[in-house]
């Protein structure tokens, strides 16, 4: 058996050397998608031995590639996006302890938009940007400017871009809100750049949202300079790469229309692949939450709750559903519920004073939480049903804003 294995390894090594000798000036084209680099060495045979130790199920998906510098790379997989490659790399880290993997595409290394995530935290008394590394479980300060407190952060659907709103200050003055020196920044993951792309100035209100996966909108409201009873709300539109697309405007009369406010988020009732339907019924201040399997035409009562559903998120594969409930009459005040849709049951329930934003990244759920008056971020591995980590920064932190 051992002799046979040695012969196979020598044959693989011969094929690799032959392929390299046929291309002295060009790198070998291994694959067109994104790959995971597990190890680099001057000796390709060492890479083959290393891959063989990982097991047959992993070895069959590995290739060796020569760089122009003369060293060799051990590559794994062929993924359609950076995010999918990063997710696979993170899973290899958790399964085999490989913590120095990188993502490779068209003869170059690219930034892994799965392994790291931006969030908001305090730095020298200012709301600033931090980065969290999933593998190292470590947060590092990324960006801060005097007079540029980070108000909100919004990622694109593919995680390659993000929009950041900053302001000198904001709050309530008299009966109305205010925001001073509001600006919009744009983050590009691959170049790791954060640049100012728009200046809004002084106003009364600013809020942002994704109209769809390619269009980001900013609503900025300020008073009319000629008539204090009139508020002008300007709606700015940007594509995910930061380019302005179109502009619209509307006016509100304070005495007739009241002060303009963001529309409340409605629950997303249908799962992404249209396999499940979430139905909410409110009767006498009690919420009845039903989950229906459309394929099986089966519906069950998931939760009865004194209060209302605040937010919900589905996983892209329809497998899990996350719900946040709030009730001012409940001592717990907030619950985060994890539902296994296939099993049609509640898998986990988290209790706390407050839960807010939810972000699904691969097999992980990031969520804002507040304990003892301090805002933090929880990371829950819903496949293995356990908390992976918690992010805490002195003064508090948040995914999109700080609670």
C-alpha cells in the first residue's frame, strides 16, 4: 500500500514538473474561479505531502500551481465569488485548523470579504470604524477622523462595498432632530479604500436604505430657508460602486403633513427560495407567529408572544429563520429566536434587554445586543447551535449603528 502511494505521488510530481517545463514565461492556468491558497513552498512535493495529510476527501479537490516568482501554491476549490471562497476557507480553518489561508484569483491574491467585517465602535471618544477577523477573533481600529463620527454603516449584498454616513454631531434640539456636517463615504473591499463621495451639510434628518441589491439611497431632510413650515427631503441614489444615479425631491408642510419619518420595516414573509411562508397575526396585543411549508402545505404555530415582531431574516438557502420580538410590558423586553425551518421548530432563543440588526454571513448570524447598558455584537453559529464569539469595544459597538 505504501509503495503504491509513493508511485502515485511520484507520478503526480512528474506531471506537475512536465506541465511547468512546457510554460516558462506564463503561469499555468489551473481554474477560472476563486481558489483557496492553503500553503506556499519552493518544493511542490512538500505541498502534495501536506495535502495528502488532510485526507482523501480534501485531497481530490487540490491543485498545485507555479508562480512567476518560482514558488508553488497549493490551491483548493473553484468558487464563483470571493465570498463563497472565503466561506469555504473559514470552514477549512474550523475543520482542520488552517488559519493562514488566502484567496487567489487570476494570478493574484484578493481580499477575503468573508473573513473580515467592518463595524462601528468608539475610538478616542468618537464613533469610528473597526475590523473584526473571524479567524483570529480579533478587532482592530480601521478608520477615524476628527469631526467625522460614524453614524451608520451599510454593506452591499455581495459584501464587496459599503456606505458609511458620518457627521460632526446629531441629536434632538427642541422638538426636532438635527444633524451637522453630514457626509457619505464609500468603502471598496478589494482595494481596502474608504473615500468621501458626497457632502450633505447641515439638516434635520438623514437615513439610508438599500432599494435593491444594486441601488443605495440616502434621504436627507432640511428646512426651507424661506418658509420654516416647509421641509425639503432630497433623495440621493447611488449604485453599489458609489456612482450617483439620479436625484429626486419632495416637500412636506409641517402643519399638514407632520415631520417626515422613515417607514417602518415590514417582515419579509416569504423565504428566498419560496419554500416557507411566515404569517403574523395580532389579536388583543398578542402576536401569533405561524410558519408554513409551502411544498408540504403544512402550517404550525411557532410562537405566541405579548408584543410584536420587530425584525426577521431568512438564510439564503431557506434553512433558517431569525426573529426579533419586542414587548415593553415584558421584563425580558427582547427575544431573538432561531427557527430550523426544515424541522419546523425553534432551535434556540436568546433573551436580553435589546436586540437589533441581524446579518447572515455563511453559517454565522451577527446580531446587535445590549447588556448592562453597553452595546455589543454577538456571533452565533446556527449550524452547530453555539455562540462563536462576542465583539465588545469600550463604550459599545454595533453592526450598522450603535444602540
